[in-house]
């Protein structure tokens, strides 16, 4: 890992005590502020207010945040904390606004602003809007609120979430149903499966705004900008999978005036996917940035049981490889099947291995050279193909790999039968077969 700081334009690879634990709110019911902290071994002066970017050794970006704290610990060490620009949105108060089919991109342009300089000049914050949300619109009312609150409201209404880790700038995107597989051999044992309380129903209040000649009289509970008045309708989605006798536990959202009859169904569906699935999986895995908060993932609870859900948070520890303690939310058990790979020589089975994968998972597995001793003979078997691939069927898959003998060791005599190449005195020679 290394850090680049725009102020010095230097790359700092001598790091200690790097702490990075990003998270997302999957339905944007809240808007977390992600950060990282680190001790940088340097005698350079580093100032707050500059941008610090965290990269891995493959030059992939993990975070691009603004430094809000930089203090010298000793003559060779500066302690730095950098936070997502979401934190800057807290410092901007936006006026109330009424939207009617406004393009999401236009609303975001007015929302993604920060105070700049001692004079309080408002400056824009760069962001990326996912192409899937290009045609999204915003309808309804926003009271005077901070830019951070406005961003949270708008994303909630549009079924989007805010990603600030593993991107170079704030990114607004919808949840992706495509799941990555966290491999069994990269998972530390043993993951924990927890079941939360049942959510029995979700209740949303939708608002319809119309113009009125006497808006002050029509708005008994809340005064909206003249001449607008609001009528309300309550929508309830019940959880059909709640056992009998469970006490009511209703998630209720009202006074969020961007909920309307056009988006209430999609919001209910998104909230149901989050709150009706009450299972959470906690696991540790080798994670070099392949599995990040906001992603959907399939994970192993044990060798034969798998869950699919969304990564809500990941706390990283750094060494030769990065290790993450992940929380998988809205998880559900998924159907699995077994792949059996049989290695044969002269039609006789010499080795079998078994994998458990989700049904419908497309796999590609490298075959292996086998080292097997039988009757005093030590054989190295060479697979006839480099890999096997396929799609997991519900009944399971079986594949056969024919092998040849590459090496045989018997009574101290090595018989070279077929190898890929031989290196003699540092010079590669031709294949022996």
C-alpha cells in the first residue's frame, strides 16, 4: 500500500498503523462518512485540507479523501486522518426546493457543493453518476437542510446508494444483483451467521403536491412553499414470511417528501430486500480490494452451506495481503451443488476433488499436477488440459481429467517421461515428452 498526497506530489510507501474500515448504507437510509488514518514515516510537512489517495501495490485506488487532521508525532512521523468529501457536505446549508420531474443529475449538481475559502464561497464537489441512473428523476419537496441530508434524501428516493471507497470520487449507483464468489480457500474459519429480529412490515407515506389558492389553510401540519399543498397516502408492505405469534416490528418512514406514487413501489421493494432478509454473515477473508462494501457476494458459512447478500462494511488489516472482516447484510441461503473432478490415468482414477458452488455459477478451475506415491513408486501426473469450466447444474457436475505420467521416482532413480521444459545452467531447453 502507498499514499499519494497532492500537496507534496510525493508517494509515501513507509506506512504504519493504517486503518481503513469503509461501509455503505444499502438503501441510503443514512449516509456514512468513510475515512482512513495512518502514520506516514516522513520528514515532509503535510497540511490539512489536502487530498490524500490510498493505493495498493497494483496501483488500484482504495480511497481519495481530504485530510482533516495531520499532526507530527515525531521528527520522522506524521499522523494523518483523511475523510470522504461527504463530510464537507455537512458544512453547506441548502435552501428548500420543490422538484417536479427534475433530472437526478441536475439535482445532484446543485447538491454536491462545499464551502471553499475563508469567504465561504461555494465550490462544487466532483462526483460520478452511474449510467443506470441517467434517466432518474426527482419529484417532491426538500426542506432547508444540509447538502449531506439532501444527498441522502435524493438517493433514497431514487433507489441509489453512495460509494466513497475504491473509487476516485463520490459515486452514486444502484445496487447490483451480480454476485462475486468469495472463495472457500480465501475464507478464514469459521464465519458467523446471525439472525436479527423479524421486520413484520414496512410502512411508507407518499406525498402528492398540488397548487392551491389558499395553501396556508390547506396545510395544517406543514407549510410548504406557496402555492403548494400536499395530500398523503400510506402504503404498507407486509412480510409474508413472519411466523405466527411474532410481535409487530414495523419500519415506518414519513415526512420524507420525495416519496410519491411513482417511486413508492420500488422503494418498498428495496427496503423489503434489506429488512425482510434478517440474516447477517460475519466473515474474515483475504480481500485485496476484490470484495468491497456495496457489492453483492456469495460466501461460505461452512464447506457445504452458502449465503448470498450485500457487503455492508469491511474492516481491513494489511500485511503481505489484505485481510477484511466483512459484514454481509440482507443475506439468504442459496442453492448449492457439488462439482466433482476426477483425475484418471489409463482410465483408472488416481485422484478426485470436490467443490461446492452456487447453482448457476460459471466456474473455471485450473487443473493440477498430482504427486502420488503408490507401491513404492512416486509419480508426478501431468493433466491433459490446463483447466476445466462449466456452469453448475442443480444436480451437480462431474468432469474427468485424463493425465499422463511426467516423472517417476523409484528406488532413488528418477525417470523423466514428460515435462513442460527443462532449465540447464539458466538456459531453457525444449519440451521433453
